[in-house]
C-alpha cells in the first residue's frame, strides 16, 4: 500500500517533491496525499504531458481550502475544455502588450508617489511593494479605491497552503473582497455600458452558454487579476534579496538596460521558490514514463525541482541572469523548461495568462529597487523552504536614505 506523504509535505515544503523524485529511479513518485493516490512528475516531457488535456484535467483537482483562499470558487483555474478556453480568452484580451504597458506605467507611478514617504524609516519591501501594486492594478482595472485590497490580497496568497491562523485570515480576506467586488459589479451592471476597462470587461463577460457570469464569479475573476498582481511583491522582495547578495547586478539595472532587467526578472522567478508544484487529475487511465496512472489520480508537476534541475540548468543554485541573455537564452526561456508559474502556451493551455504581466512588472520594479538608495539593517534574511509561500523571514527590510 502507498504511504501517505501529507505530513512530509507539511514538514519539508518546497523540498518534499524534488527530494522524493531524486529518491526514485525514474524521477516519478507514487504516493498518497490526504488519502488520494498521487503521482509526482517533473521535466519538460512531464510538463508537456501535464498540460495536455487528454491526460490531465483541472476539474475537481483544486482542494476546497485553496479555492476558499487563493483562487476562489468557479475560477478559471478550475475549468476545462470549452468552458476554460472561453473564459481564458477573456483574460487574454486584457493582457495585450499595450494594456500590460499601461499596468506597468500605473504601478511605476504608484511607486514614485510612495517612495519619498519611505525615507528614513524601516520598510518591508514586500509590504511596500504590495501597496504599490494594489494601487497600480486598481487604477488600471478601474476599481474604486479600497485601503484593504493590498493586505487582503497578501493574506490570500500567504495563507492558502497552511492550516493555521494564516489560512483563516486568508479565508476572511477573500470573503471580504468578494463581497465588496460583487457589489461593485452590481453597481456597474446597473449603469450604462460603454467602457472597456478590465473591470467592465469582466463584469459584462458572458460565459460560453451566453449568460453573464454571476456577480460572485465576476468578483472571483476580478480578484484573479488583482491578487496575482499584488503577489509580485514576493518577487520584488526576492529581487532586493538578490541585489543584497549579488550587488554586481545593481549597476546594469540602474543603467535602465531593459533586456538585462527582463533576464534578471526571469532569474528571480527561476531561482527563488514561489509555487512548489501544480496539480491536476488524470483524465482517464493514462501512462507516463511506464507508470500506469488510474483515472482521477492526483498528478503533481514539480515546478521548484524542475527550476533547479542540473540536467536543465548549469549550476542551478547560482543566481545568474546571463543564462537568459547568452547563446542558450532561447532554450532557457522554453515554456516547458522554465516553469515558474506553470508550463505551456497561455493561449491554449492552463498556463497563467498573466505571466507576461508578472515579468513586465518585475522587470520595471527591479530597476526601481536598484535605483533606490537604502541601507539593509541587521535582520533574518533566510528563506525557509518549509514555509509555503516562502519569503525572507523579516520581509526584506530596508531603510531608504
């Protein structure tokens, strides 16, 4: 009988699946999680297998605790087939090059407004960046101001993978924001149509059956733009952590070299832990690497392990943005190799459609962090792998001058 690995996952966090896969002769782990049969896989071929809907489905795969905190019930992440493609097409209309540039501009303006107020006092860059990102994305989406948006989005991300106080704070934050945004949608629908802000596009979106999304589902999908945008604050804190450990990268960022900034952003997303894995359910009786996987089994794609696999990355535990600029840059950026938030084609599969937003925002904010003149006071800069999502223990505190 397969041993249940739930306790080991809680104890080891990000290291659980990579360690388990290293202990397997073929890199495939057969186990149980919360009593359910589960298979852990990794590598580009595994990513291609995982993102093929003939093999893996999302319906029923996302635990209720994650829906109640991170994604929301009825979110695009939980859909499959036509329903998923139709909903995702809406998101893709919001993430055009021009719209992403507008989002970056709004966020940059919010940073420039906030930064003078940080001078001379200790500031958690994670929290400060969250406030900036919440302000920027709210303006970009056309949302009414709300002082709780940043803190609530941080709570949703911070509490989805724990059973303790952080989890209940995440649930409360989601309920609060879903109710507020449901009311915003109702007010907008009672008015006259005509705008094309992301808020209006979502509020007036019709599902594949021709009906408007329920107010609650529309609120969920509004949060599925706002929340991951605010979550870029984790990556901003990691970017500052990287600049503290490897200060030689500061000058090329300060020069405004956009190509280097994008490479730096990719390396932050590869090097630092964010999502440990993604999960789905076997769409039928399928086979991977000689392992027969029964219908409905949980299948986990190892993101953290793949992003640190020495078979894919030279010196994977060395922080090196140049790997995304040199002759091997195209291979490094392959969507089935670099799997920071998932794999595959955002337009056709389940890969996050907002990933270009993340890269653009982080590239811009990394330059702004590098240009910020600050001291780093004594603090705990460890990044614990047993905490999901992890962060520098003290939030990456700086004292701007």
